[in-house]
């Protein structure tokens, strides 16, 4: 299943009930695709300032990063969340996050491929 098919399948549920109604492994795919896109566009401060941050608990993102095998990113997100009120520290953590971004996207692609084999 491709990423757009996953979003289309759960679009109505996401709008009405949020990410918690989406079953694994699709919750992981949607969470990573969404959060990593936000991070790549504006870093941690962009994520923590967004309405999106209020709609998905940070633990969903952390678990999703772990699910695809990017534990470093899960730990970095937790660290950034703890420092979310300190812009200077977030900027420093952004550097580490941007270095991990390509790995996250590759691991997500691999995860989706493995999920698709089971469909």
C-alpha cells in the first residue's frame, strides 16, 4: 500500500477521531510521515508551535520512530520536547534532527514496503 492510499483509507477517521483510531502499523506510517514533514520544514520549534502538536501526543511520535527503527530520532524528539521552551537549545537539536532525516525517510520507506507485503 502506498502512502497516499494509507491516508485516503483513514482520512475520515483522522478528521473525526484523530490518530488514536488508526490501527498499527498504519498509525506509525501516518505519524512519521506527518511529523517528519513538519520537522524538515521548520524544525522542532515549528512542531511545538503548531496546532498539530496538540492533536497528537508526543508519545505517539516517539513510539512510531521506535517502530520504524529510528530510536535515535525517538530519543532526540523526547529531549527536544523537554526543552521546547528554550529556542536556543531547540536550534542546536535541530542540527542533529536534520542529520537523521534521510535515515528516517529511508526507514519509513522500508517499513511501508514490509507492511505492504502483509496486505
